[in-house]
C-alpha cells in the first residue's frame, strides 16, 4: 500500500536560496520518516528602492542564484498589462511583460 503525505516547510537563509532549501530538507529528514523527495514552490525577493512615478514603477532586488547579482526593473503599467526592462547586473538588459491574473 502506498501512502503520500504533503508537508509544508518554510525555511530561510541569509546565505542563499540553495542554503534555505538545504536547511528545510535537513529539518524534514530529521523530523519526518521516509522522506523521498521535495518540491520547491517559490522564492521570496526583497524589493529595494521601490518608486512609483505616474504609470512607471522602478525597483531593484538582489539575488544569489545562480550568482550574486542586483536586478534593476523599470516597468510601465497600462491597465492590466505591464511592460518594461530588467537590467541583469553586468549581463545586459532583458525585456519583460506581464498581465494581471
């Protein structure tokens, strides 16, 4: 007979996202029996320097995965849609777009 159980764990680390995952998995293995796998749901980013100027939003966030980098966003909102650019540290600029769900 197979039995499946889903247990939600929340963990954090000042070092990296991967370290937070390791902390959570280590805690799960020590407290739960027969852990066979994990599903990582999301990553939280801290918004810095957030500003609103009319229909334009700007902010930045620091990431550590796959390497330490500051991402800088400039986005224009038009109704339920947004378009803009993201500066990827020293790796250039990328277009971005989104729509309200």
